[in-house]
C-alpha cells in the first residue's frame, strides 16, 4: 500500500488492532514509505525557520520515529542531537539511518531528561496523545529544556467544516473511537484532538511563552490565515 515498499492493507489492519507501541514496531521497516511520515517539504520549511532563529546547542526530537527530524536539528543545532521514542522498532530504523545521533527509548509522557536541551522539536506525533495527557507531555518537555530553550513544531490549519478533508478526519476519529471502545489494548490516534487554541493554553500553563510564525512556503487560505504555522514555545 502507498508504494511497492510500503505496508500491505493486511499489515496496516494488524497494526491498527495492536497497541500503539507494538503497532509501530510492526510498521517500522516500511514506515518511511507511507504518508504517515512527515513530508520533506514540512521538515525543510521548519528547518529553514529554525536555522534563522539559531544556532542552538543540543537538540531533542520528541517522538522521533525513524528519525525524520534529525536533519532539522542538525541544521539548527551545533550540539548533540537526541531522538526519543517508545517504539523499539522505530528506534532501530532511526539508529541505522542516522548513526551519528543518540537514540533513547522512553515514553514522551515521562521523559528522562532534565535541562540538557536548547531546542526540542516534534513532527506528526501529537494525535497519539489525548487532551488530558498534554499537561504531562508539555511539562516533561519544559524540564528537558534549559531556561530559555525552545520547543517548536508545525501545525497545519484545520480543514474547513464540511469539506472533504473535514469529513475524512471526522470519520477517521469516529472509527477510532468505536475501535477503542470495543477492543483492548487501545490505539490512540486522532486527527482533531490538537486544536491550536487549546494547545497554546496548555503550553502557557506548563510554563512556556508561545508565539507562532507562518510557514509561508505553504501559502495562505482565502481568509489570509497561514495554511501552516510553526509553534514556537519558549521556556520562561
């Protein structure tokens, strides 16, 4: 599915019926050949924006997966690059592809770091966290950063209500809620649980000052708002 090197429909079904951790262990060898990997266009735009704000010292890729964010950090940071994920399978792929970085297996809701990073990034992982889990997630990122450190991640504009993409996201989330209601372990992955206003409030409550920057490479919507923003949350 998606490409000759990608997973089959059966493999995706097995993944979806597993836990998040085991599902990504299964998907890891073919993950980079699916649309689930953050597109290079998003990574490149984020890297350019952060390079203009740097240089930074040490960098952390939160929920790093197969290591797609490593290039962003290496462009913006002069210190060591570290990736953290709770899937051993994804970390194995990242370690093989990017041997010069450090890879740590840990749950993002209980990060084992304290004040060692100047920049933290994350790409495409926030759908795996329920809204009630965001305070612990953001508190852990704050602890991992030095005072004044930056937590940055791109956020796309939500689809217009009633559009095809809006119905697709709503349908997917509804299907996942039904799946999680009738089967254990749950597989947490939702597309509409990370609205920018609520995320900004949670980041502020966790001890960040928050602003956003438009990623102009993606253009603007008819109302003039950016199609994609970079959230820049600085540890106060």
